[in-house]
C-alpha cells in the first residue's frame, strides 16, 4: 500500500503542476483579448464608413473577425476548464495518497 500511495503522490504532484502551468501560462486569453480588440476596431471602421461603398465590406470583415473572436474565447474557456480539472485531479490524488500513508502508519502495516 505504501508504494501505491507514493505513486499516487508523484502522479498527483505532476498533474497539479501540469494543470497549474496550463491554467496560469496559457496564451488563449491573450488571443481572445486580441481578437476582441480587432473586432472592435473593425466595427469602429465600419461606423466611420457608414453610408459609403466600403461600409458593407467592413461589416463583412467585422463579422469574420467576430467569428474568429468567438473561437478564440471559446478555446480559452475550454482550456481553463480542462486545466482546472487536471489540477484538481492532481490535488485529489495527493489527498488520497496522504490518507493512505496516514492509514498505513496508524495500522502499522
């Protein structure tokens, strides 16, 4: 049982580190914010060109950028959710490992 607890501890530390790294150092949110500012810029250009022949093309570009922004932001939320699950799974493995080690110590097995 001690070997299983140690393996769980190592796996838990690894998953927690992997989840923390993915959660805090992912550049998906930066891409989402960048895409959001591009959409805002395109919409401002379309408003400025209102009533001209260029307005329809700018609105089309803004819609395309909005689709891109939607993708990037959805990907950022998905990344956050999965890395959080990985990190929490690692924490759960660490807790189970500690409990197993405490039980082993108290029973003397």
